C-alpha cells in the first residue's frame, strides 16, 4: 500500500504551509499529492504550482468537477499538466453535488452516471490525439449543421495513458467507476465496512469490463491526528465539525451521498439526527451528535503503532493508496503527522 497526501482546498490562509507539506511528502516518498476544488480555489492551478516545486511525487485532481469544464478542456488540462510535470499527473473526476452544479455552474444535476460515462469516453478519446468526434446523449462533437469539424489535441501528453480516477460513494457510481476508471477516490471509508459499502461494487464493475481489481487503485482520504492512545477521544473531537459538515450539510435532506454512506455503515438514526440538526442551523449540536465510533472508524487516530494497525486493516480490506489529511494547528504539527504516517506504514510492513 502506498501513501498519498490530500491538501484539500487552497486559499484558506495556509498556502505556504500546504506547499511545505507537499514538499515534505515528496521527500518522504509519498506517492501522490491531491488537491481539491469546490467553489473557491481551482485544482489545476494548485497542481501546477505544486508540480513545479516538487521532484518525484505525483500530483492529482481530487477532483476536477465535471460540471465546471467541457470534457475536451479537461483533456487539454490533463495533457498539459502531465507534460509539465514530467509524467506525474493523475486525473480525478467527479460530478460534485446538486447545490454546486446548479448553483455555481448553472449545470443541471441530472443523470450523473450517464454524464460521467460520456465525459470519460470523450476525455480518453481526446487524449489519444485522434480527431475528436462523439455522439452521445449529453455531448455531440462537432455540433451538427455548423462550421465545427473534428479537431485533434496538439499537446503530447508525457504518457500514453494518464491514470483516471472517479470520486464515488453510491453503489451504482462505484460499480460504474470500477468499469470505466483506473481508480476510485473515496471519503469516509471504514476498513470494517469497506467490502460491503465499496469493494463489492467496484469488483462488479471490473467484472463487467472483463477485468479484476488487480491494478485498480482504491484510494480513500483519511484525516490523521497523532497523539497518545489515551487521548484518542480528544483527537476524535477534532474531526467532529468535519464529519458533521459532510454527513449533515453536504446536500439536501433528500440527496446527501455522505449521509447515505453513514446509513449503510449502520448509523441510520445518528445520520438522521446529525442532518436534522445541521440543516436547522444547529451545527454545534450536529457535531455533538456524531458518534465517536464513526469518527474513529473513518480517521487515523492515536500513536504510530495504533495507526499502523489501522493501516494494516485498510490494506487487508483492499486499499492500495491511502491518502492522508494531517491535522495540526501549525506547520510543524502537520509535518510531524506526515512523518508519523510514513513511520506507521513502515511499522505495518506495508512500505
């Protein structure tokens, strides 16, 4: 199992620290550095900045939002980043959510699975550098009856095949991801529940494509907080607002993918309580309602040895790249967490 680092969003006042974190991860031998986007910093600019100031670590989008870009533009960006980084780019895609898609981009959030499939097909076709033509339900290239003509990408990617990941949570999306992608980007993964909530759907998708999970990258992001094992409850409290935001506030009462995931993990009553309080404006109450067990199962907490044991569980469950989001109020604390993560991987015998 490899380690990655997830920088999250840029522009929160920690930009210089984030670059230092990426550079330390590069020095420590971490495999990939991911950057996210929602409706603030864009991932492509951040990844260019990080790639220019690191040497070996891959840079990956977690995610480029599908409603934000036409697929041919994503192919251009992927090819450019791969070329500039010397073949170190990983393309992560996702549909975002209805609030961002419709509220920020003005793109109707409908038929996300079909849109994702077409989008991936167009991106991959464009990056082969053949002349681009496509007829689908959501995209037709060139537009019929006009002056457009099939055009081919002029940039040469560093590699013939750029790894393509999809952010997936729900069963249908996971199955399609297994079928059409090279990896899956996951959030709130529990090693104990991974087979039933995730792996079996990815496996089914791979089987549809006539493949196995061999070579497929199962890549969850986990928050990391290092400390004494007797302080695990206190460390877990650090992530209460984070968990409450996703389980309670990411989406509407009818459509919150993270809330549904918590339910599939056995927290039906708790997920409903967290969401009810969060959407009513009681964010503090929502955070208090998050069960300690849910946080502990979806983060890495405690001593290096305890974290190493958890890493073994994730590897046994099928995780191939474990991306860490190290907690810390200072840069030194975050760098220490990064080093502890690398040490834990070594102690687990997974390096």
